[in-house]
C-alpha cells in the first residue's frame, strides 16, 4: 500500500511560503501538500514552483504531495514541466500529486506520466467530476500503473452544483465512498474544514466523515490535525474489541454480547489495518 493510500491526515501549505515548509513537515500530518493552486496568487505561482523545486531537489522528505493546477489552467503546462523536472532529478521523492477539479482519466494519465507514475489524489470538486468518479478509478490498458485515490472538495462542488445543503453534499460524499469501494481503491479523503479556531467543529466534521466511510481528511492549518487524527484513529477500546474478534475467529457466535459473523470479522480486520496491525 502506498503512503498516499494509507494516509489519514493531509496538511496544505502554500507553495509560495517556503518559510512554512519545515513547520508543515514537522507537524503530525501523515502527508503534506505543497499547493500551487488555490492558496497561491496567480502572480506568485512561478515563485512557488521555484520554491517547491528547491525543496524537492535538495531534500527527500518522502511525505510530500504537490497540488498542481487544473487541466484548463494557464499554469498547467508549467506545473507538469515541474513534475517532470523533479522526477528526472530524484525518482520517487514525491509521495504523490494532488489533481484539482479532476474530471478526466486522460489528464490523470498525463500527470502520472510527468511525475514518474507516483500515486494521484484526484480532487472531485465539480458535478462532472462526481459523475466521472468511477472512471477516474477504473484501470485501463493505456495506463495500468495509475494509482488513484479520490478526495472531495466541498466548497468548489457546492458552487458548481448551485447549492450547499447538507443532503446535497452528503449525497456526493456517499457516491465517492461507493465508487471507491466498487473500484477496490482506498477510501476517499474528506474536504477540509474552514474552521481554524473552532476545533470542535473540525472534530465533528471529521467524525461525520468517518461515519460516512471516508478514510482521511484534508487540513488547512496544523491546529486541525489533532481532531482529525483522533476521529480517524480507532480508540484503545475499539482496537481491543477488534483483537478479541480476530482471536475468537469465525467459530465464535458472540463477543461482548454481540453476534460475530463474517462482516464483523471483516470490520475488525479493517479497523486493525488502520493502526498497522495485520492480525
């Protein structure tokens, strides 16, 4: 399993702020996303590409993704050239590439080719992207190496869909979860919370994402990471329960007064897998 597929916490940092790179890499985030898109003003993007190139060609942090600009952006070609330069200088220095407004398997293939076939985080931020979610994950003969995980961009999706009702956004979330399960891909990654000071709201959003079947969540500030990490990490009591279920095996009829059958065993194995326990 790739680092991208296993990650639960992702921290964005603007590519134009190299002074923040070390703090982000020293944070509790599983992966850090150096952003060349929304967090960077158009006039600062070339400067951001230089800063990202400098970091990734002089060090090998191993926990970094780069978020490039969308396919139809005037910055797209320069971003792909940056990925080619990085992959040529140092193979596999990137943990992956985040692709915003993902709608096309063809563009994912171009990003993958430019980056040296690193895993991709495809951000679903439009109605068209949601409808294409299954195809973004479906292997094809022309690019059997593509390793794709979905993520949700709720704010952009709400603008594109013309509404931000909870039922609308949760319907989209469920579709991403089901598309990922059907494709055998890692569970999708939840959109970041806009709350920075209200950390209870961040934790509640993360817990909601867990309940819907998401496997991780994006963050825009280091303060959000603790609440996100706690939501996606099983408690000690849950881990102990899962171990009892596995130890009892398929022959057990109940554990702690509850029935144990094949789905319960599978749930226990998945829970332990999230903490690196292969029991």
